[in-house]
C-alpha cells in the first residue's frame, strides 16, 4: 500500500514538473509583433535632438543612460490633455533614437515634431520602416543581469534586434525592435492584451483617447512617464498643478466582473475603457472615481483587481481611496 501511494505521489510530482516545464517553454517562445504600433526615427546631433524633445514630452530625456535606454512618456497639447503615449528607445553606442507610437499617428507625429524642429540640417525625423515593435515575456536565453545588456557592440543588441525592458512596468515583460516580422497568432495576441490589462497598462489612442483626458488619470506618474523636476514642456502647467495639489479625482484601474451601466450621471463612478479575455478569464480597464469605489460592486457589478505594483499606491479612507503619496 505504501509503495502504491509513493508511486502516485511521484507521478503527481512528475506531472506538475512537466506542466511547469511546458509552461516555461511556452512562455520562452512568446515573442511576437505588437500590432498597431509603429516607430519614428530621430537621427543626427544627439545633443540637439534631446534638447528638442526635452521641451515637448512629459519625460526627462536626459535620464537616458547605459542601464536605462528606454523611457515612457506622453505627448500633451497646450492645455495639458493627452495626445498620445510614447516609448522612447536610445540604443547604446548608436547616434539615433526610436519613438514607438500608435500606427495611426505615425505620419502625423513626424509632421508635428518637424514643425518644432528648427535644426533640420542637424536633426532628421522620419517614419521608420526598418524595425518592427515586438514583445517578449522573458529576456533572451542566457541573459540574467542588466549589466552590458543593452550594448550595441558590447551587449546582446545587434543590427537585427534591439532589446529593452519595458519602461512602464518591469514585471510586464520586454520590448525588442526587430528587422524581422513575427506575426502573433490568436492565442499570443489574446495573452498579450490580457497581461497588459492585468498590469494596468493602457496603449494607443483607442484606450487613451486624444485630447479627452489628463495624463495622471492614466497613471503616467506611476508608470514612470513624467518628470516633475525638469524644465518647461508642452502642457506642463496643468500636469504640475494637478500633481502637487493632489487633485487627481479618478484613476485607471483593472476590474473584474460583468460590467453593467450604472445610473445615468454626468460624472459616473465607473467608466469602462477596454476589456481583454484569455482562457475564459476576463479583465477590464475602467476609469473610476477614487472617492466612490464603494459603488463599483453594487451599481456596476465589478471589483478592483490591482496588480502588485499598484497595491501600495492606494490608501483606504472612509469614503474610498486616495493616492498613497498624498497625506
């Protein structure tokens, strides 16, 4: 009897190990194109083009370094409303910068940036058709440390592929820019969108509508996409004032449950932004009013499902939640 029990335990253990190994192998293979994303190439005098974008974007582009070659940022209009989200890539040991954006805005942004570019001889801003934007869950095989990770000659980067940890959330995964195009299958795309919703990472103009929201409601400050210590930039005044006054009344958060429309209101407690489904599980991104979170379950049929990185950003109050940095 004891021998039979031991055999069963060993078989269960073997099955669990096999399942874990299969999942690991499957996740290692998760490398594919990110649909709907394109690149803009900025080339020329590095000092001049960094100065140009320092005055346009919410992020401090002087933070580029050997260990931080990718930065998240927003581009705002003059009233402080979001035009679009961007990821900036500055591969080490190169003289160019690549800007990831929504594919629908690629040509318009090239024109927009060139309008502010007064040194067209020294700075060339064009639509990049050489590289595609790709996602991978884990770093390349054999890479364990960030040291010399991003070197164009001294690290793992090559002319064919450029690797970066996603600057929005390091737990989310990696970006790599490739000259090859590896289209995702339906399963991979569903997992990518589900994982992105789980980590509360909005992307593109469908989830971040142009000129309709402020950057802090989309957690730009929590996703490392804004500097409150740099000089002036387009739309800075409202962003700075909102941050330092603590007047962020609503935030984008992940929620689970069957969403239902609440009572008609000019200021609803919860607005559904987008949803993703994977293997029967569904998660949504919703814009919620922080002082009315108690209404979510009762009136809208949903509950918060905060990612780990976001849990210490909220502090319970008698009416709901507030930002943990604001006392």
